[in-house]
């Protein structure tokens, strides 16, 4: 699980210092579903970057199962990201020249999965998000909702334990938005993920049993008992005991991975 304490992130802009996160304390349990909202510029994406080890705090601790991500050497951090953390972004971030299947495969390259198994697992992941018929389509040949499904398959094909989504429905119309939320929640359930999602969508926030609001870098967490668990209810599902504590594999690091193994190069297409 995540344990953040005193997390501060400052950006310097000339003479100015921007306090993107100010002394954030936060606990996120295994299998939790946390929704984050707040005004633009409040620090939501910055917090997600800390959780994902995409950036380091200026001060404070970002512990994932007792390991402080802020202090991990770069190679170890890269490994944690590649194995344990799936990301979904508002703009899908697919490689335009790769097919759906190839885009999903890119997540397995840093893990050293062989080509045949990569193809198979990518096809299965796409099938699980309802895109079994679209393996050979390029992003430009798919709707926004379909592209986001590809991105979700790419995030989950490696069986991560954490899924981080930054406004995953922000570029979609209302019907697509509901579809993608259904897919994300189904994946959260099925994979017993720890799921943290940033949203500007008040109808999603309203239904969240655990809601964090970030304003000017400061966080407030609200737990709401009046929201039924069926509306994305974290907490009810943990009783069965998620198999999460065996999933962090950082101790077996080979420390040879880099983030450059993505896209065409990674698949040997260049
Ligand atoms: N790389 C950077 N360099 C300088 N300032 C930055 C950088 N990244 C973020 N900031 C600043 O930090 C603050 C928090 O930004 P962040 O992107 O976390 O906000 P947000 O809550 O995600 O906003 P939005 O809802 O618009 O996505 C903002 O004032 C932003 O301008
Ligand atoms: Mg943001």
C-alpha cells in the first residue's frame, strides 16, 4: 500500500517558486479506489506523478509497501514502474504508427517478455476490454473510446498492482465516458487493483466513496458511507484478501531496464 508523508513538490520558475504539493499526507490501501478532484493547477497530476514514480518530491516520503520511491535509484524506480504501475492518460498516448496490439505489447518489452508471448498477452488484454476484433487497427482508425480501451489494455497487460488514471474520460463524450468508467471499474474489480483516478467530472466524484480534493497543493480526503459500494465501492472487496503483497518484485532487479524501450524501436520495427 501507499503511505505518503509530508510530500512537498516545488517548481522553480525564474524567481518564483510554485508549490504544486504542500505537505501531503495520504494512505491508500491495497485494492482501494481513490478519486481525486480539485481545481485546475491544484496539484492533481503532480500527485499522480509522485504515486507513479514519474517524478520525485522536493521533500517527504512516497512509500509503496515500505519502499520510499523518492529515494530509489533510477533503475529500480524504472523497474517498479514497468512491473507494478499502469498509467492511463487523458490523451491516450498511443504510438500512432503501431497497431492496437503492438501498442499494448510495448508495455511488455521492458519486462523481457518474448515476442510470441507478448502478442498473445496483448491480444488477450485487448479482448478483455472488448477490442478483440481491432487488433490490427491503428489509433487513427479507432474512436476516442476505443483508443482509451487500448491504453487501458496497455496499462494492464503486465498485471500491475496499481492503476493510475489522469482524467481518463476527459477527452470523451458522455456516453463514451460512462463506457470507459465501466471498463476501468471492471478492471479494478477483476485485477484487484489499487486504483487512483483524477477527474474533473463531478458525476464521477459524487459517486466516489473515497474522494480526495486537492487545492493549492493541499489535500483533504472524504470518506462517505452514504455512497453504495456498487458505485465503485472500495473497502468491501478487500475482505477476500487480495494477493497484492507478493507483487512488488523490486528485490529481484537486474537494473538493466530503461524507459527507452517503447514504441517502434522496442518492437524492433526500426
Ligand atoms: N514541470 C513543471 N514546471 C513548472 N510548474 C509546473 C510543472 N508541472 C506543474 N507545474 C505547476 O504546478 C501546479 C500544479 O500542477 P498540476 O499539473 O499538478 O495541476 P492539476 O491539478 O493536474 O491541474 P489540471 O486540472 O489543469 O490538470 C500548477 O501551478 C502548475 O503550473
Ligand atoms: Mg492535471
